[in-house]
C-alpha cells in the first residue's frame, strides 16, 4: 500500500509527469522505496481513477504529449491519514544473513568473498549518502521539511554505517575461523 503514498508525496513536493517521477524515484525516494517505470504509471492511473490526483490541463492536445499530475484535496487527505497511522516495524529479512546461517551447517565456501563485496557496496552507498547530505543539507537548511527529509537521509547513513561495521566484524570473525578440513 505504500507506493501510492510515495507517489502522492512526490507529487505534493512537485507536480510531475510519470517519467519525471521515475527519475525522482531513482534520485531520492528510490533509496528507500523502489518502483519501476511500469509500476509508477500503473499507480498514476489508479490514483487518477480514484480521484486522488489529476492530470494538469495542457495548452495543446494531449496525444503524444506527456501528462503532468497534481494531487487533489482527496489525495492530500489520504496521504495525511496514512502518514498519521501507527504501524509496527517489519521483521528483518536479509538473504545474506540467511546464507550465513546456512553456511554454518554446510560450509562457508564463497561467503567471505560475498561479505567483502557487500562491504564495498555499503561503503559506496554511504559515500553517496554523505555527498547528498553535504550538498542538500548544509547551513541554512533548517525548515521543518528540510529537517524531516534530513532525518530520512540520516536513517540511510546510519543503516549503511551499521552494515559497514557489522560486515567488518564478520570479516574479522572469518579471519579467525579454523581452516576447513
């Protein structure tokens, strides 16, 4: 149920076409809630059908021209209702942790290399988030919206920091494991 709310959020920030939304997802929301181009267009149709958004009027006939959408009052109300809901955290599901558990009983071949690969990916992602933080949340960015958006980015930074620390610890443990027989 969250994709329509992610789209409503993005459209309230700035009316956009489906293509523009896809690009914005790739650059921001997609860091924590991904969606394909097809999913976004399908959801735009549903949201429009449900009266939560509308295509902005154009000066020329719409045939072949991209449609930009804006949120209607019913869409804003739905997003406010959803944002105010209480929701329990989702249980963690991570395939790497499951593979480690399996490796404990069937052997660790290939796991250490994958841990190193994951470490590299998390280090890159952390660097990207830190660059975004430096670029977008410097001095003077203190509005309520800026502070809340920065909180979302800080969650990403803190999660990447956690994974880097945990993967480093896991690799230290692997270095101390006895050699396979």
